[in-house]
């Protein structure tokens, strides 16, 4: 019995322990979860949600291989403190081993992709969610995320969501970190309908909406973020914002340490002063914001925490920086590390107070208008790694203390007005220097000994317009890590040493152009970019298979183009051998480099026809075969090139119908076929089939017919040269509607010029301006020309041409034009050249021409103009009488004809009326003479016809007078004969 009692007590105790254990286990399970096996810690509903999410993903690298079994708490990327999933971190920057915070580029393999299953809303205890860099393939932004109310961290950066950001995110009141940056490689956009939902996120410390379209929130975005008192980092770069309030009634986000508003076009707003009242700021980026005006005054020592300030590329920020730098330097600790004020319109001398920023590592002041010397205080910036003073107006000598900046890795002194001499002392302690840029507008000599061994090991050296020569700089031989060498216009007149060709295995860019280098080229080299233009190199054209950019313009190369040049050099992107003595024919293009972008074979001795097969070169954008001895016609295959936008064929012997082969050149931007023997007429399709045409030069051919009105549909056209042809008919009135001559913006910012023209192609065109034909290169886009001279045009000059406010040259000489010079010609405010000579124009010189203040070349000779020559403004400079010769009725200086013979008041209208009255009097005189003759004749003759007796008497009288006259003549003749015989 005792044993039974003891057993019973033990059983009761065991049962009690089991109940306690079960109770503890049940307490650990949330009320909404179902019972789970005591051996499994992962909750089933959450595991199922994760499995559904996993099923919707593609995992080519098997990164989620651990997502098997029942215990989801041990899966990769899952975090838990209890049995609930509180952390899901599948950010590809961590899971897939890429650099943290960076997105995948299109050429990189995608770690995870697929769809976002909404079952994740069952992770009710989730506080950390990172799905960054997972490619969700442009699906709409998930709405269910707003139900995960325990979230404190949400990172959806670079996930390729699209559509509208769900305002339900406003339900995540515990959120402290929110990153929604969309991928820049997605063709879908992400936007917001408003940002008012942010006001619920009072705990938010980090907010990144970079690259999201916030245009619908631009009126209230600042009001909203100013209501987030805990906000410390705000990134709104490239959000399409255009409104930046100049004032802010109160600043609530006083904890803000990082603010990025870069790349928003704030419509030339001035810099708001409240930006510099954020005293906790460490990083401030307002670059590419279209801001203008001076930098506002700030309180001294008000931004003592600032480490990084970027105000670059605002273009219209102007004025000196002295007061601004002095205010920033007022802090005792001087924490500023990076200062970028580049690409603005800042001016004045660099302040001495720059030397107070002893922690400064980067100083970028490029592309401004700073003047004066480098301040001596710069020598105190012992931590300086980057010094960029390029593209300014600075002058004086380069100080030797530059050589004491021992941390300097980049020294950019390019494009200023330095002078004097640079010696080895300038580089004495620059052991870390890797990038060196130097050029001047004055005279600067780099004077080092022949056996100098620099303390640095450069990667990039770029020296231009300085004197390094005449010997080739031997110190380059010690630079074994060079990637780029550029010694342009450096007065080097030696042979290129053989060691240069094998200097560094890393070297890919070599530019020694604009020197006097001599000798032959090597048979092999391994560089990708070779520019040896404008030298005295001789020999034949080499074949270098590794070269992509081969620029040998203006040398003394001779011999034929290698027949297999395009087959051997399969990596060619740009080929420029213009201005040499190469002969023979152009090699076949049947097999060749697919990536070829530009070919310039101009100004050589090439002959034969243009090759027929161009279809393989689908990237070819510029072809220049001008100034050779080529003949035949243009092959139709040229227009099979979808990106061809520059075709230069001038000064050859081409013939045939020009436009029959150009109908499919849809991308053509510039066409120059001047100086050939092309025939035909301007086609009616030219305005529709060549919509991008901006520069059209057909001068010196045998084209005929009327000038097609379809030219008027070429919206970008700003150079129209049809001179020296056989065009006939009148000048189309619609030429006054050419948009490219009404606005500089129409073609200057054309995407064709900005993106399609190869940077390596030196565009050029012969144009006649100011009475002289010159070759224009980089200035072509500034030339606004209509030249219709030496044709057979008739009719009047259209008044509509005076609407072309940006027209700079108008040449209509040597035609058959009649009528008057348009009265409103003074509206052509940009006109610099006007040639109307050798026509049949009449009337006075319009007084409005005096307002053409830019006019510097004028020719009105050999017309029928009359009246006084204007004497105001520009006409005071036109003192050459030949400008007006061949107009006998013009008067006044510089002609010797005195205008006193004309009405004293110079009223040309009165002159016209007097001439008209004179012509009327002459007409009436001739009419009265004719009428008098008719009346007199019929009075006499009519009487004789009617009266028979009068008629007999009249003819009897005539016969008698005739007989008497005959007898008198006979008698006088007999007397004269006797006198002669006596």
C-alpha cells in the first residue's frame, strides 16, 4: 500500500511538471499562432510565408540553399530572438557579396529576382526587412508592406519596383530607416502621389528617396520633412524637384547631419539661407541644382560640424568666396574635409583663410573665374590629397611649397595662365602623386635635369601648351604605372624613343599631338588610344590590331592605305589619317570592325570609287572623304548605316544625281558635298526624310531647278549653302520660318550633336563669311548662314527673311533679284555679313539697316539703288566706295556724288514722286505728238479726197513745182560743168 501511495505521489508530481512545461511552452506562442511541435522552434505560419516568398524567387547562384527543413530560424538571412521571425535580410549587397550599398549594373549577374509574394504580411513581428538589389522586374510597389507595423528598418533600394509608392507606409510608425532608391537601369519609374504620409513617421532618422519622382510633392516636400524631428539623414537627389523655398519659418529638423538635394533643377533659385542654419550638418550636397546668385552670408563658426560641402555644377552661382570661406574657417576644430565649388561662376582671388582648414583632404575649384596666384596659406594643408584649380584665370608662378604637400595624390593646374619655370623642387616630396595635369595660356617651362628620377609613380600625366622639349622627357622612363600620357603642344622636336612603346603594360592612352616629332612609327604596339596628330612622322601607315582610336592627322605619312587595314584592326572605333600623302583606293569594308564610329581619310591623294559595302559598320556616325581624287557616285549602302549623321564628301570628282542615293539617310545631321559635279534637283522629300539635317552645303555643283520649299521643314537647319549652282525661280518665302535660325537653343542642344557625333572626329566645313571662305571647325555650331549666291534666282527678297533673328550671314549676290531691299532688314540683329551685290535691286537703302550693329561686311555694289547712303552707326565704318559702286544714283560718303542734287530733306518718297511725275509728262508728250500728226494728216488728205477740184489744183501745183525744180537743177548743173571745164 505504501508503495502504491509512493508511486501515486510520483505520478502526480510528474504530471504537475508536464503541466508546468506545457504552460510555459504555450505562453511562448502568440495567441494567433497555431500549436507547433515542441522539437521545432519556427512558427508554421511564418515558415509557410517564407516558403511562398522563396518559391517566387529565382536563385541562379543557390544563395538560399539553406532554406530547407522545418526550422526557418536557421535559414540564411533570417533573424530571431524568440520563435518569431524578426529579421529578414536578403539584401544582395550582403547575401551576394557585392559592395555594400551599390546596385547591380546590367552586365553583372543578378543574384535574386522574381516576384514579391504578399504572404510576407504574415510576418507580424518583423522589425528588419532588407530586400535591396533583388530584381522584382518592374512590378507595382507592394501595398501590404504597410501592415508590417513593427518594422523599424525597411530597405527596398534597387529593387526595380514601379508605379506609386504606397501611402500605407505611413502606418509604420516605428520606422527609423527607410530606403526606397529605385534602380537607374530600370525602364519603369517610381513616383509618389504625395508625401503627407511621412508625417506619421515621427521616429524616422534615415530617409532615402533618391531617383523617385517627387514632382507631385514639390509644393509640400519641405514642409513635411521639416516635421520629422528625429531625422538625421535625408537624400532627395534626382527627384524632379523644382521648388526650393527661400525661407523657412522655423527649422524643426535640427538633428539633420546629411542633406542631399543634388541634381534637382530648382529653376535658377538663389541659395536659401536656412540651409546654413542647420548647425548639425556634416554632409551637404546641393550640386547640379541650377542655383544662382552669390553665396549667402552665414554666421561665423555656424557650421562647425561640416565635413563635406558640394556646391558644384550650378553654373550660375557667382561672386567672390572670401567672406564665405572666412565664416566657415571660424571654427576652432576646422573639421571640413571636402570642399567642392567647381563649375560655377565664382570669381576673385582665393582667400588666405583657405589655409585654416587643416583637415581638408579635397579642394575642388575647377571651371570658375578665380584669378590671382595660389595663396601661400595652401602650404598649411598638410592633409590635402586632391587640389583641383583647373580651368580658371589664375596666374603667376607655381609656388615651390606645392612640393611639400606630402599627401597630394591629384594635382590639377590645367588651363590657367601660369608662367615661369617648374623645377624638381616643385615635386620634391610628392611621393603619393598619381595624377598630374598642367597647362597654361602663357609661357611655362618644365626644367628638370636629363637624369632626374621623380619621387612619384604617376598613373596619369597630362601636360599641354608648356615647354618640355626639345628633347623627349627622359624622366617618363621611370614611370612604370602609367595608364595615360598626354604631352600636347609641348615643343618636343625629337624622335620618339623606342622605350616608350614598351613602357608600361597598363598604358592604353598616348597623346603626343601638336609637336614636331619625327621618325617612323613602330610596327607593333599595344595601346588602345594613339594620337600622334600634327607632327612630322614619316613612313607608311602601320597595322596595330590592339588600337581602338588611331589619330595620325597632319603628318608626312605616304604610300597606299593597307588593303587589309579594316580586317586586321578589328577593334577600331575611330580612324583619322587626314592631311597626309596616302594614295591608292579605299580598302574594302566587307569585313571589318563592327564598332567603327568615325572614319576621316580627308585631304590625301586617294582615288577610285567609294566602296559599295558599308552595311557591317552599323555604329558608324561620321564619314569624311573630302579633298581627295575620288569619283563616281555615292553608294546607296551608306544610307544603310542607322547612326550616320556626318557625311563630308566635298572637293572630289563625284557626279550623278545627288539625292537619288540619300533618301534613306534618316539620321543625317550634316551633309557637305561642295566642290563636285553632282546634278539633279532638290527633292520634295528632303524635309521629311532628313528631319535632323542641320548643316547643308551643296556649293559648287551643277544642281538646278527651284529651291524646294521642303527645306523649310528642317527645324535644325542653321547652315544653308547652295551657292555656285544653277538654281532658278524665286527664293521661298517660308525660309523665314527656319527654326534653327530663330533660336540658338534649337540646334545647340540638339541630342544629335551632343551624343551621336564622335568626340574623336574633328568636324569641319568651308563656309563663306565676311567675304572670305574659311574652314570652320568647332565653331560650326555658331555659324548661322544662308548663302544662295551665284545662281539664277529671280523675284524679290522675301520680307519673311527678316524674321531670322539669329542669322549671321546672308549672301544673295550674283543672281537676278529685283525689287527693293526689305524695309525691315534691321530686324536681323545678329547679321554680320550682308552681300546683295550684282543683282537688279532698286530703291533706297532702308534706314533700318543702321540698326545692324554687328554688321561688319557689306556689299551692295552693281544694283540700281538710289538716294543717300545712311551715315549712322555701322555705316560710319563702311568707308570703302567699292561697297556701293555700280549704283550711279547713290550719293553721299564714301561716294564723291553730292546729295545736294537730291531733295534737301533726303525724302526718298518725294524723289519717287518726282520721278513718277517726270515719267507721266514724257508719256503725255509722246501721246500729243502722235495725235497731232494724225489730226493734221487727215485734215489735208481728207479735203483732197472729198473735193475733186481741190485735188486737181493741188496735183497741178505739185507738177508745176516739180518741173520748175527739175529745170533749175539742170541749168545749175550745166553752169557748174562749164566752170569746171574752163
